[in-house]
């Protein structure tokens, strides 16, 4: 079981194992692309948590250790590139996301769109995707190229699934399945495919079949779904200043996330109509907030996130012990108690 520790102790312990890889990312931008480069750099210079690249690097180290490749710097530097690309794709998606969501704040500072306008934000995102994708191509590994491309496809599909989510006439099971499918595409796919890619690079070097990379994929997938469940939980629990972005944002955007869907199972008459009209009526957001708070929706969301974390631990249980494997397990504790 995951031991109960105070949030701040676990937060600090986990963040201390994180590498600062921002400088490597910045090094790729050609100097002549000044405008777009500055826009792209805005978030890389800020206080992001770097969860995705750190997870990818820990997975790389755990798999390398399992296969006896610990000292193969060539493989590790390729895996480092995958980690950097993961963060670049993520940041690019945020530049597009903040335009779609009309977000003014990101990572505790003004968003790119609020500083330089929506078109700049889209261009900055496209630039980061282009830059990162050419780094993937340089790895000359078709399987990794396929996995990393699936991230871009999945992120866009996830956003489309979220936009088009119509809740009319759906039973709660169907709603929940759609929410989980969207959550995989929007959040977990990036973690799953980055971990898988790091493991594939090691398996190729060691001449192994694809068992470890399947485990790595499953770890990333389950950790990613847990991460998004907690993100959706935080949106109800933490105030905007602590979060570094507005809270109750999902309701205001018309989105029914896990806490709302669970609350709806307990109070279908009250919550159902609000979900169907996407909280667009007068005071709908406040009404939905009240129903969530009097239901077990938040507890159930956290319990589901814990289940996904347990499943992520199981996915890598047959990997040989290493510090990195232990750090991957610790990272799941961070997911469950992070406050931003
Ligand atoms: C944040 O979600 C957004 C994402 C996880 C993905 C957004 C993806 C796109 C906009 C597709 C475009 C992708 C690329 C690679 C250019 P959120 O809005 O729920 O979270 P937030 O509160 O952090 O804004
Ligand atoms: Mg957003
Ligand atoms: Mg969004």
C-alpha cells in the first residue's frame, strides 16, 4: 500500500529527484527564430513541474538497469532526447490549450496568449512541435517515431473528445467510459508513449523483445490517468493562487469531470440537467459545486486515482530493483498528494 506521509514532505522528496532539463530544451531553438523562440521559451523558463520528462528518464534508468545497460551513455542520451521531446510536446499542447480555454494564467505567470496574443501562442506551439519532432527523427528508430507521433494524434483526439462531449441521454457508465477514454488521450497518452519509447530504445540496444516497453507503457498510462483524476480533483479543492491557474475552471468551461460524474450518480435529478446544459444556466457553476461538495464525488475520485496508482506499481513489479524503479513508485505518491 502507498504509505501516508505529509504532502509537503513527499512533494519535496520527489521534486528533489527531478532533473532540471530546461536548458537542453532551450538549446535546440535556432537563434534566427527570435519571435517564436521567445514565445516557446516563456514556459520552459518557468516553474513547471517537469513530471513528464522526469518520469521518462526514471523509466529509462529502471529499464537500463534491468537490462544491464546502466553504463551505456549512448542509449541514455537517446532516452534523454525522448524525455525532452515529451516536455516540448506537453508545453506545445498547453500553448494551444490556453487559446482554446481563454486562459490568462499558466504556471503562475501570464499565459503566452495573454501576453502576445492567440496567434503567437499557436505559432509558438507549432514551432515547439516542429523542433521536437525533428529531434525524434534523428533517433532513427521507426518504433519510437511511431510512438512519439501517436502522442500528437492522441492529444488532438483527446481535445476533440472533450469538446464534443455531449451528455444527453447517456447512462452514467457510458459517460464514465468516455471520460476515461478522453483522459487517456488528453493526458496519459503522452506519459505512456514516452515511457514506452525510452524502454524500446533500451530493448533495441540489448536485442530484447518488447516486454519491458509494454510494462513501461502500462505504467505511464495508469500514472497518467491517476494524474488527470487528481488534476480534476484539485480543480475543486485548491484555490487559484496555489494552483497557479484558475480553479473551478472545468465547470466554467462546461466540463463534467470525475467528481461531477460521481456526484451525479448520487444526485442524478439535481446534477443531470446541469451536466446536459454544460453548466450554462444562471448560477449553474455554483449549484454544481454545492452538489459535488455534499456528495462523495471528491473522495471517490481520489480512491479511483489510488487504484490506478496501484495498477501502475503492479505494471513494473517484475522489473529488477533499482533506485529509479523505487523513484517511479515514489512518483505515484507525489501524484496522490501534490497540491499544484
Ligand atoms: C490541458 O488540459 C491540455 C492538455 C492536456 C492537452 C491539450 C491538447 C491540445 C490543445 C491539442 C493540441 C496539441 C498539440 C501538441 C499542439 P486542461 O485545459 O484541462 O488543463 P489546464 O487546467 O492545465 O489548462
Ligand atoms: Mg486549459
Ligand atoms: Mg483545456
